[in-house]
C-alpha cells in the first residue's frame, strides 16, 4: 500500500509565475510612485557656484552648443514664439489650443513626459494642429541638481513618452526652473552641455523688459495665468506672427517621426505607467475595503464574544435544566511517528478527573517506537491498535470500530490534556441536539518567538472565532487536538471522511448538514505542540488552508439548503470565504501601501495608517487574551508578527488557492515533534486515576 504520509514534491511552477507577476507589479508601482511623487522632489534650484560663459551671456533666449562652440539665437523683429511648460493639462491645454486656433497662431509646447503618458490624446492634438513639441524632462526635475544618470534617464523617458503617444521625437529642450539662458550657471550649465551633446537645442525665454515688437520668446505655464497672459499677447498689434521656435529661427523642424522600435518602446512605457496608476488606485480602494472588513470583523468578534461570555453559564453542570454527564468516554488517539509526545498525551488522559475512560491509540503504520511506547504504559484503560499506514481519517475510523462508549473524544498524539478537560468537554452533550463539542486548544511550546506568534494566532484567531461561531450556531471546525462527539452522530455521517486534508472541518460540516449542533467549550483546555521551524509551519498551514478550501467546496451546496444546514452554510461558509480567504489576501495591501507611502508620499501619514491597523488588531488581541485568561504582555510580539509571520500565512493561502485551481492533490506531511506540548503544564501533578472501564 502506498503511504499516505509519503512526501510528494509540491508544485513549484506557479511560484516562478507569481515571482514574475510580483516583480512586474513592484516595478510598475515604483515607476508610478517615482513619476507621480518625484515631480516636485527635485525642483529646487541650487545656487550658482560658477558663472555662465561669456559667449552665452548675451540675453538671447535660444542656446546652441556644438563642442566648444557656444552660440545664442534671437527672434526676428515682430515675431513671437509662445511657449508653454509642463503640460499637457486636461483643463488648460485644450483651452490654449482653442485660443491659438482662433488667432491662427502656432506655439511650442514643452511637455512633461509623465503628463504626456497620462494624456496621450492631448499630445496628439498638439501635433495634429501644427504646434511644436519640446521636452520638459519626464518629472520636471531640475537637471542641474540631479546626477548625470538621472538626467539622461529623464530625457530618454520623455523621448519614449513622445514616441509612444504621438509617434515623434524632439530636439528641443527647456531645462525646468530655467527662464533666461544667461541664468543657466553652475550645475545647469553642465546639464545644458550634456543635453547639447545629445543633440538638443536649448530654449529659454526673453526677459520681461523685452517688447513684443522686437521679437521674443515668451514662457508660460499650462495654467489659467498662462491662458490669460497669452490672450493678451495674441491681441498685441505690434506682433505680425506667432509661430514655432524653429520656424522663427529658420531651423529644421524639431519634431521628427519616431522609428517603429521607438514607438513600441513608448507604448510599453505608457502601459507600464497605466498599470502602475491602476494598481495605486486599486490599492487605495483595497486599503479602504480591508480597513472596513478588519474593523467589521473585530466588532463582530468582540460583540459575539461578549454575548458568548454572558450565556456560557447556561450549559454548565448543575444548571437546573441540564443533567451532569458522567457517561463512559472512548478517547481515540491517531498516531504516526509520534514517539516524542505519545506518552505525555496518554498520561495526561490517565490523569483526567472523568471517571470512566477507554483510551485507544491507533498506530497508523509508524516506523518509530510510537506503538511500543504506548504499549508499555501499564494501565488497563489503554489499548493499542496497529494498522498499515492509510492516513488520519482511516486511523480514526479504525478506532471507532473498537470504541465501546456512546461518547467519543478525539485527541491528537501531540496534545496534553488538562485533568478537567474531558469532563468539562462532554457536559455540553447533555443537550440532545448537540452532536459535537470543540475544546479550547492552546499552544504549549510558546517560549520562542515563533511559538509566541502561533500562540497569539490561536487565541486571537481560532478561539475568538469559535466564541462567535457558537453564538451564531455555525461552528465550522472541531479541532483534531480535542473534540467530543456522539458516536451515533459519527456513524450517521459515515465516520471520518478522507475526501479532504482538513478532515476535522469536513467532519464538522457533515454533522451540521446531518442536523446536529456543534458547540464550543472554552474551559476544556488542551495544550498542543506547534511547529518550531518555518518550513514545518509552512507545510502545516499550507495543508490546513488547502483542506479548508476543499471542505468549503465539498459542502458548498449547504448554502442553498434549509434548516440548520442552510443556516450553517450561509453563515459559516460566507464568513470563511470572506474573512479567512479574501481578507488575508487583501491584508498585504496595507503593508504595501505603508511602504509605498514611506517611499513616495508622507512617511508620517503612511506610518499612521499602518499603526491604526495595528492598534485595531491589538485591541482585538488584548480582548481575546483577557477572555482566555492569558497574559497581555504577549502582545509585544504582535507588531513583529504582522511584519513577518503573517506574510508567511498570506503566501500559504496563495499557494493553497493556486493548488486548488490547478487541481493539485496533496498528501499529509509529518512534523518533527519534540514532545513539548506540555511545557506550560510543567510542575502540575498528573497522577493517573485507577478507575477502570471494563472492556
């Protein structure tokens, strides 16, 4: 027989795809952040450290540099070149174009590459109406203040943007923060020489003292002020022609047709920035949705947990309408290679205050000393059943065949049970409609950081959820660590199914669909051993998530059923899908938005948003710890948990979803045990009781 526990190589091809997608998304976000929020980051003009060469200090508005030769050019008399910087602007560029058309005038538009990518239709309109296009760099950065590499990057991206939007290249450049050519000193002069070496003609503007009749280059922005000043100048009777810069200087046209390769590169740039823009907008909406869902979940959990606390005494032993349950109990312990902890598990059960126990250890083909250790325990209440390896579900079904009691408790072989746990657990079965009871599972080996993180997860996630599920009557899972069942309820659903990897969730859902109620007993405490290594934790959570998805899909039709089954389906399956699948997938957006804000926006505001999410989660965690009578000082580990541990959980959910979509079939993976489940119970007496259940 093929071992159900044999290791099988997990599918890895989709991780490459995920990595490529994430890399592309990260690149798009970084590019969008840089182009959107760096527009004003490098616009502060530095003071001059070196004077401008005398050859350029003529007052003329156009500068041409060829090697060591410096030449300035001036406009002919009664000729004006209107220039507009930083567009296109969705409001004022169309109005400027309409104004120019009314006066049969042409102008030169120095465009920002980032703006051109956002509004390609305006770039094409500028081209189609015969106006000249120049470069204003990509983000409007002061080229005299940035590195040479950044300067080249700004210019090349702008050329790509113009090629992608309008299919043109340009040889005109206006340095941002520059007005007159004779002010281009220090770093700006160095930037001007580098740009000229790449073939650019640099265009400044004439000073305000220059009269239009003498010919000039006038500089405006794509704004209301630029529109109003242009309208006044266009009505000046002393000007005969409003034309393009190169046309007025009798130079070759500045704009030339881009090559097909350049056009393709420009299109790629446009799409990358569009994707980045959409991602940023999506992140903003997702942040809002995640915030609402997180707050809603916290409010629901706290509200229903409080309701659970108020009503919990209703089912306590001694209540006038419920009898105390003292029936014999069969305890099933499925075990596979559990030699490290099996003895502690059995001895904790033997120390139980419940008087009548039948303890059955089902050794599922272990290749270590699990069965031998269990057999050496000299107590007639303990029996060991050996069987070939077939998986946990089959092991439990085998144990059911040996069970002689009407009440069955299932306990994992890495779990240490408190002395009162069994008796308290089965009291909830006094109600005839209750078919199963979930115990309260706690982390035993919590002394290290990874254990503390899981301890927080168990208390603030699993146990707080169970309180709400009981109030809403939709408990989806009786954990394998500790749970009580009616034997006839188990038999009525065909025992434990091996259709999913989450056999406990599958079984619980089947009981609901069969008409049984499932409840939670917080005082029935069992201490379990959790993974101590990230790889072990990954495998465990991957299997849990995958099994839960399998169970949700298997029982999806109960959403349409009537009665308790339908109520369970509409409440539990909706909650699991929304808050345990969708919300964890959205949660990383909060971290991404925080990082994006720190890099490109206001770091204080970004950190404030992230801290707000942290405070909300700390409030919920603190309330959960208080309900479970745990120490609040554990909360110190929560900020680090959010940054590190939860990312692993998100990846496990993603892996599970991909595996489910691909139809991958997984197998059980064994966790290396150390027998440390009872670490929190050290020092407590566990003397076995000698009241024996006859077989």
